[in-house]
């Protein structure tokens, strides 16, 4: 299919489709925990994670990549998120409920500004705050570095931390239904040289384990290609036939 939309990073990639599972936000009550302490512990854990990502970026990539995760750290520690969450906890809400309400309010304000720049910033806020939600709910994000075969990642939106992880995996490319060239995920994808593109409604057209060819140079997504097409792309990419 022709995907008449934004190329995020040029190149060709082949592999089986994999959907990154969306986290279910479980309503877990920590009756024996102080909710304020629970919140601060979660924020500290995410700061520690981001420190690791910042160090990795400083060691292996450009200053531009490092700045992305420094920005995420500012988001996690932003008083406009921290203070309203603390206030809601003091009013009797759980840490999970308080944080979710605060983040939803911030995202609602940002979404009223309709431009490409703000779309990218909304994704950054989602990415950074989802890490705190994971800590608060005592659940784990799916590890994408465990893939044992060539894979194409299929996403709703492009979170920078997800694209950053792809450098350590067998994921050869990605396709998302939402995103823009200028957002931080695109900067990372182009630096780590992993092909990717955005194609609206693509998640409704691909099923898990479909064989996918991404040809972002020509804005093409090929789902379950015939043998001739598969061999053509395999030859171009230097696969052993």
C-alpha cells in the first residue's frame, strides 16, 4: 500500500509485525503505604532511569539526543506536575489517581494548541509521565530488546524512549499511525539509522506476525508480500536467499 504521509527516517526494513502492548493502568491500592511517599519514590525511580539514558546518550550519541532525555527529566520534576499531584494526595486521593488527574489536566491544556511543535511536546509529556505511572502501578513495560527475529514495530505514536531502545534489538524498522518528522522520536531514529514512517490507520490494517516491508524512501508499506516482491527486497538488502 502507498502510505502518503510523513517519512520519519529513510531506508528499507523487513520483518514480522509486532505491536507494542499498551499498558493497562491497574487500579492498585497500596493501603499500607503512605501515598505521598509512594509518589516521591516513583519519581525518584524514574529520575534514576533517565540518568542512565542520559549517560548512554552522552557516551554514544550527539548532544541533541542527550538533550531529549534531559527534557524528559525536567518534565518528570516539573512543579506544574509535582505540586498539584501532592495537593490531590493531601486531599485524600491515591498517588495513582492524583498523578493521572494532574497529567490529564496538563495534556488537555497542551492539546488545545494545534500545531506540529505542540504535538511533539505532547508525546514527550506522555513518554516521561508514563514512566511514573508504571512505577506507581507496580507493572512492567514490555521489553522490546528480547526479540529473536527481525521485527517491524507497529505503534500508535512515537515515544522517544521506545525508539531509543531499538538500537539494542532485532527490530529493523517501525511504523506508526501518529507522528511528525520534527518530533524527538524522529531525531533519534535518524541518528540510530532505523527506517520508519507514519501512516494513519495502519494499526487497523496490520495483524500481529504479518510479514511487513517498509520502504520509506518510496512511502510504501507492503503487507505479506508475494514471493517475487520479497526476494526483490531481500536481494536489495543483502539477505542470503
